[in-house]
């Protein structure tokens, strides 16, 4: 099995519930390739979510119901791991503890008040935005969310822990490759939805970078939870920009 094949398997296994054979090895090159391919997996996930939207619309269902179906599809296809990462990151940021204590809060299996409130608000915003945005908005947003992870795994960004997903992928992506993926996400937004789509992708990536900067200051680097939070934050901001621009 080539490095590219291992990278694709790791990307699919990391970003979705699709069952694929485990990579033969996971080294820096494989991890880098997987993070570069993340947005491609995101495009597939967004495509399934778009089909859910279209199915509800074909049955004359209300837009909000279609949005809920699309969000349920995305959550199901990812086992809700990114939403869990968002909640854990919110709890860590809101804990007020030094970095080691905040990281311990994030490792707990329960969800605290900061996590609950953040999940409710983000999902509410996602649903409202999807109900008002074009169908292809969910594809742009899903790609953007994974491109934010690619940017977060660029060289120079450390892991906050010695183990876990963050330690496996942190700092593995060449800066040039991360920037190319970000540009591709913005370009896809432009192809699908014109200037509004490009702006939505750019806005989502900027929001992800802002959250990444905050997490680096607070935790000392990235973790798997932080990467999940970046997916959800960039996705939500992309959808919000598209919804605001549709009026």
C-alpha cells in the first residue's frame, strides 16, 4: 500500500464513519496526506447532506426540516465527533483553569455548561442558516470546515498533548500545501455560489484561524477536540455568511 493510499484511508476513517481498512502505517507523511485530503472527504459529506435537503424539499417539507435532516446526516456520518470536540473545547476554554487543568476538563466524558450552551447555539445557527441558504451551501461549508483542520495542522502549530489525534497530525502539513487547500476551498465556494460562496469560505477559514489562535494561547497547541471545534466553527460561520447574503 502506497503512502497516498494510507493517507486516503486515514482521511476517510478520521473524518467519517465510512469503514475502510486501517492504514498499514501512520507516520508523518501519511498524517500529512490525510489532513490534505480532509476537505475532499468533506465534499462527500456535504454532498450527502445536500441530498437530504433536496429530499425534504421534494416532499414539500419546510426549509427548517430540511436543514435539520442535513445536520442529522452530517452528525451521523461523523459519529458526532466534531460536535463533541466543539463541546469539549468550549468547556476547556471556559474552565478558567491553567492549560493542564483545562486539558483534563476536555478529556472528561461528560459535557459541562459551556459545552451545552455552545452546542445549542451553534446547531441553532446552523439550522437557521441552512434553511435560508442555497442547497450547495452545505457543500461549501463542509469543505471549509475540513480545510480549517488542514490549516491547523500546518508546520509550526504544536500539539497540546503528547498523545492522541492532535499529536499524530499536528505540524505535519507543509505551509504551502495548507495554503493551497485553503485557496481551493475558497475557489470551490466561488465556483458553486460566486463571490458570495468565496466570501463564505474565506470567512469560515478566518473564524477557524481565530479559534486556533485562541486555543494555542490557552492550551499550548491543538488536540483532537480542538480540530473538531474548528470543523464546526468554520462550518457555522460559512453557513451564516451565505444565509446573510441570500436576503
